[in-house]
DNA sequence: CCTTGGCACTCACCGCGGGCGAGTGCCAAC
DNA sequence: GTTGGCACTCGCCCGCGGTGAGTGCCAAGG
C-alpha cells in the first residue's frame, strides 16, 4: 500500500501533466504544489511509484508521466467529480431547452458535451429496447403494401414497409390497427412479443398471413440492433490531441466512424453510474491512447441510452466527469418533460 | 494565350504534384513525361506559367506547385472525367443495392464515396422541397393532440406533433385524412400550399381551427429548411492531407461539423452538372486549402439533393469527378427503384 | 523567334558535434 | 524517514558545412 504522501505525489503528477502535457520532474512538483517536502524526497516517492507501475519516464532522465494504471488510481481514489458551476448549469439547461424534437435534443447534447469538455462527444439515441410503445400506425399504400409506423415514448419514430402476402381490406386494417394498439400502447418493447402472440387467431383465415407479416415486421423493428444509432461531434478537438498527430488521430477517427465499435464500447460500460475506461482498458485497439467517459441517461430513473466523451488519456478527469454527469442529468430531464 | 505545349507542361506538373506531393522541377518533368523538349525549354515555359499565376514555387530554387488558378485551368481544359472501370461499377451497384431504407442508402453512399475517393464524403438527404408527397397520415394521440406523418416519394418520413385548439373527433379525423390525401398525394411539395388552401371551408366551424393548425404544421414541415440534413464520412482520410497537420486539418473538421456551412457550400454549387470549387473559390475560409467536388442526384431526371467530396486542392480531379458522378448516378437509380 | 546546352547561384535538407540543462539515482549526514 | 550534495545521463537546441535539386540567364544553333 502506498503512503498518503505518495498518493499526493501521484495526484500532483497527474494534474501537472494534464496541464502542461510535459513530463513532470521532482523539482517542478515541489515548486507548484506545496507538499512540504524536498525534491529529493519526492524523487524517492517517484521511484517507488514507478516500481509499482503508476508512472513511467519516456526517456531516461526526463520527467515522469502517469501510466494507464496511474490514471486508474487517480480516477478511483484521488479525483472527485468536479461539479458544474451555477452559470454552467444554467447554460446547459438553456441550451437544451431550446430543442424541438428528439433529433434536436441529441444534436444539441452532442454540441454541448463537445464544447464543455473540449473533446469528442458521443450520444446514443434513446434505445428502442428499453422504452415503451406510444402508438402503432398502419397505412395502406397499395392494396398489398402497408407502411408500419412505430412511435415510442421518447418521441422516436420508426417506419417499415410491409409487403403483404394477400390484399388487405381497409376494414381489416382498421381492425388490426385498433387491436394492435389496445394491446401494445404504453407497454415496454420487451413485452410486445408476448402480447401479440395470438393476434392472428382473431382474424379471418385469408388475413392471417398479412397479420403475421405485419407482426413479425414489428418485432423485427423492436429488436433491430442496427437501429441503435448515435451521433458524434467535436472531432475538431482531436487536433488538440498531442504532438505526434497523424499516428494518434487516424485510428481514433476510424473508430469514430465505425458506429459498431462505439456502440460496443458504450455497451461494455457499466449500466449504472459513470464509467471511465482508460487507455488499454478499451478493447478496441485504435482507442488505446484514449479514455472514454460514459454514463447512462434516461427520461425516468432508468437509463435508456448512454452518452459520453472520447479524449486523450491525458484529460481532465474530474472536469470531464462533471460535465458528462451534468449533461446526462439535464438530458434526462428534457426527455421526461417531452 | 498559352501555347499548347505550355498547357501540356501544366498538366504534367499537376499530375506529378498530385502523385508525389512534392514540388516538381523541370528535369523530373522531362524524364517522366515525354514532352519532346529539353529541361531548359520547360524552364522557360514554367517561368511563363508562373508569370501568369498558374504555378508558384514554395521557396526560391525549389520546384513548382500548381496554384488554385492552375488547378482551375487543369480542371476546365486539361482534365477529363475518368470513367469508372467495369469492376468498380459493379462494386458500386452491389454495395448500394443492399440498402434497406433511405437512411441506409445515404449511409452506404457516404461510405462508398469515401472509400472510392479516399476523401471526405458528404451526402445531402434528398430534399423535401423538390420531391412529392406519397402519403399524409394523421394519428390521434389524445383528444386534442394529433401526430402528423408525412411520407415522401423518396421514402423519407417526417413527423410532427400537433396540439389542436379544440378536441377533434375520429370521424372528422378520417375525413380530413381522406380529403388531404386525395388532394396532395403524388403532388409536388411546392404545389401543396395552393392545393389545401380552401380545405378548412369544407369542415364544420368547430373543426376549422384544428384543420388550419394541421395544415400550417404541414406547410411548415414542407418548407422547414433545417430539415436539409446531410451525412458525412471518411474523415479519417483527412490524415492523408499533408504534412503540416494540425493547422490544415482543424478548420476542415470544424467546417465539417457545421452542417450549415456544408449545406451552403453544396447549395452554392451549380444546380446542373458537376461543380468543382477549388481552394479559395470556397467562400468558407476554413476550406481554403480544400476542393469540393459536388453534383446533384435524384430519382428521376431531376436532382433532389447533392453529394460530393471534400479533399485537398491537391487531389486527383479526374478520378474524383469520375467517382462522384458514378455514385450519383447509381444512387439516383436506387432511389427511382424504391 | 524558339530551342538548347552550359554555367553560376540559391537554398532547403541532412548529418554532425558540442554545449546546455532538466532530471535522475545514489550517498552520506541529520 | 528526510535532506542536501553530487556525478551522471541524455534529450534538445543550435550552428556548421556539404550536397544536390532546381533555377535564371546567356550565348549559340536551328
């Protein structure tokens, strides 16, 4: 176990390195933080910290920089979450309050997060699988062609074309529409399959094929994973990444374009509370020099999706975590209101 | 007027510079292209081209690189559009054929363009203002709350909530739905205002307020400009931009995040045929070192939106133009089929 | 008048070597 | 356990000359 002071030293190293982006030495440390001990003592502590793998030196006889493990300790034990200031809070709220629809909420959230953290923001659309059905609508486009429109409680709208095996009359359509809604409106997506299971039996034989087709399309829509869309923003902040650009930035940009990767990344993060993945803790190789701070958000107490930021491992963790948490909270409020 | 050979020299310079990314000198030119003249002659020609502002040298006694004006001449007079090869064509078609809905078509198009050109791709969603109405649906969510769903011929779906001034019965709703569709289905957006103008008069006095509200919401949706969304992709290709990264790449990333800027950019491009905007021809400052190649695309003969790529002024214009044109053509086909 | 070979000149690039200084590890003293 | 001293390491900066690609100019030849 590390002594209290050594933890202080680690904290100081992380803070300085995050501020200056340069390896920090023993002398500079004692000057900028009043640790109450001499550089020599700090040197001993640093040697110990290095032995334990919390810090490293890029070259012999240069200062130390934190390792992923060092950041991990810092985040877990040494850093709090820096709360937003009052003005910041108000700014967040004002900015989000102007949103007109779900797309706009997500878009604004992305911008806001990117601006607050000066990093790349990622916001997942409220997931279908955890929300409830507000309404299901069926439109007849042609005798044997329907459009299925699904409206969720988060304001999201999904539509699908349905090619029917047989013509489907207007009265049957109205009937199906009514029965369907009476069963699923207000219910959670996960309950829908069970609720509509026996629906075809209520119809004439010649309509059952169509009803089944409609139902299976509906169920597909509900589970369809690629509908877990997300929006990203603030990629311009990647230019503040470091000095050795092209090599660092390229894989990150590539990862950001692969929504699949990002979704998996967010999915791996814990379901409750804030998750911080540091450097190599990220499964995806291209993000080995980045940290991902993410948290779930939702309209009620329950998280329906996640949002977060991607930035260099050398980031201001307390500030970033504070911003992410605050934004998630306000977005949740906005969603609950609408 | 420039002699034929001088044009050849300019073409050779552009081609070599695009290939090597390095200033090209007189000797290298004569070696790599058989111009039939000696380096000395080429030097004279280069001096003339420089006087005219088509090329410039970064430092005294280095090779020449084309100026924006030089690229302009190259594109206008010297370069053709390089057609896609057979295999490329088939690959494009295969890739796009797999799309399941409009979002998917756009997403695939972006990926495809980015991959083919190895640059940043921008695809505008088919614009509402030029397409036609396929169907308008009205759903009653609550006694005084409706949802308006607009389906376009390009497969796009827009929805709006409508708060009614007074409760609106199911029969009135069905009536409105029927009348509305019989008037606007299959019509162009621009014609809709005229077609629904007198619709409220057909209803009872107590329903007219609601009908008017619905209509104005519909009209708003039709003209709403911020619905001109677009999708971008291939930003990772920015890392191949040049050597002096951060400075070049940052403003471009910023521009790409500002959809407004991009939309204006595409909007400024000519309505018919392919448009190439080179370097400072782009109004937006951040894109002064990039060229934008764009073209309209659409389901019929008419363009309903634009797509294109953003890349360094030093790009392979014939190849890029070929790819952009080919993709636009195939996307048009896909849209026409669905 | 255009083309060509020759020639002197410029200047970016590269590799080398020395001085500088921040930072370290070790040690003896407190 | 802490501190000051001290020798050592090594990355960084800077100035240096050599090299070579490329240029502009000029005089000779078609």
